[in-house]
C-alpha cells in the first residue's frame, strides 16, 4: 500500500496486513482523492476507523493542515504512529485510541469540527447512518465540509438530518458515498 498522490507520493504505508482492518484499495483511494481534491488544502480531517491511517496520510500528503486519526485497535495505533513518524508529519497529526462513540463525544465536548471526515468502519457493523446523524446533530462537520463513507452494501440514506448525499460511486463490491450539509 502506497501514498498515491501529493508530496508523499510513492511512500509505502505500513499496515496492509493488520488484523481486523480492510485497507482501501488504491484505485478506490485514487478516485476518492480525485473527487475531493478541492476540499483538501488547509483542511482539518478526521480519519475515523483509521486502521493504518492511509486516508488521513493521503489527505496530509495533498495539503491537509491536520488530521485526527481514531482507532480502537492498539496495533492500528502503533502502525499509525510508525507511519506518521516515518513520513515526518507528526506535527500535522493527532492520534486517539478510542472507540468511535467515545471519539465522537470527545469531539463534541471539545467543540471540534472537521472539513473532511472519512468513515470506513468494518463493513459488518452497519453504523454509518447513526454516525452521520450524530455528526449532523452535533455540528462536527464544518459548513462547507464533506464526509466520505466506504461501505459494501447500499444501505445509506440519501438524507440524514442536515446531511445530504451528493455523490456515490461503485467499485466492484465497494460503494463510496459523499455527504455535505444541505443548505
């Protein structure tokens, strides 16, 4: 697994073999970042269910100002730390070893909000609709921000509270949905 674009392009991201993680395929990641390129410069990102940190690292490589990496797996946290240290981007990263619910509450309680949120939980959990509702109700997405969701089935609602799906794309058995605040 490699960084596919930006100033870290070509660098190897460790963690492809982490247990209980499913890395985003390079062609999917390339398409996602092509789609969101205009949102990335100087953005604050959240990589929830970060795994190896691939999506957040890609965002930083393309000009994101800061990324919060959240995972509950200690091996994933160690891998993210190793990757960001190897890439010398520690000053742009905040790593939280938390369950996603604890992390979302932490962001709410600390008045943190994001320009880009990556949601790529284990497919079997089917929790993205609930997470999107929480994000909307607690103002965790900035006014012109976007949310990128990766799932394996078509179960996401088109509108969730103040969020509206504005794009989706299928890659084999993977579906990627994009949300923004409905104005």
